[in-house]
């Protein structure tokens, strides 16, 4: 059932073995880059989750304190922030899924290269996997670019509300 690898393997010299190992290690660079992306994306996701929890706590406090200044405006602003943060959360989740998928595909590509070096005639599979992983990295990058723009927009809106609060306090 299984091929006799001693008959199938065509690595018959040190140069052939090194070529096979080099080809298998090449996806490791892409796996490493993907891991760095995953780390950065996870950090961003954590910040969004922390911010959502903070806003949730602030809204609960405002519901208890009916005499808070600009109470209704703050509640409305926090609601808008939560909706914007949710959009960012979805973008980051999508990017993370794509990044984990890319890492998986690059690992499979390395395995496929090894199997090809062992004599299996699946030459096209590592190429297709590599291209697929690259497209997943591209798609994740686009998601992260959009999320970064949303983050900057959120900061601008929060700053505008803060200016409104400062103006209110300086006039009273």
C-alpha cells in the first residue's frame, strides 16, 4: 500500500539533500513573518477588547449616576464607540483567521516540498499552497489596513467629543 521510500527517494547526493532541505525551509521565513503578523494582530485585538470593557463599565456607572454632567451625551457617545469598536473587532478577527490559515498553508507547503523531494510527483501542490498562503497574507494585510484607518477615525471622534466636554466645563 505505501511506497517503498528506499526505492522512491531520489536524493542520492549531499547536494540533492541540501536542495530539498533548503526548499523545505524557505516557507519557514513566511511562517515567521505570519507569526509576527499574528502577534501584532492579537495585541491590537486585545486593546480593542480592553477598550470595549472599559466603555461598558463607564456606561454602567452612568446608568447608576443619573446626575452626571452630559450624561445622555456620554451614553450616546459610548454607544457609538462600541459600534465602531465592534467593526474593528470583526476586522481583526477576520485578519487573525486569515493569518492562521496562511501559517497552516505555509506549513503544508513545506510538507508538500518534502514529499516532492521524497519522490512523489506532486510538484504543483507546493506552488499552489505557497501562492494561496501569500494571498491569505495579502487579504489579512488589507483587513489590518482598514482596521488601522478605523482606529485613527475613532480617535478623531473621541477627541471631538472630549473637546465638547472641555468646552462644557469651561463655560460652567
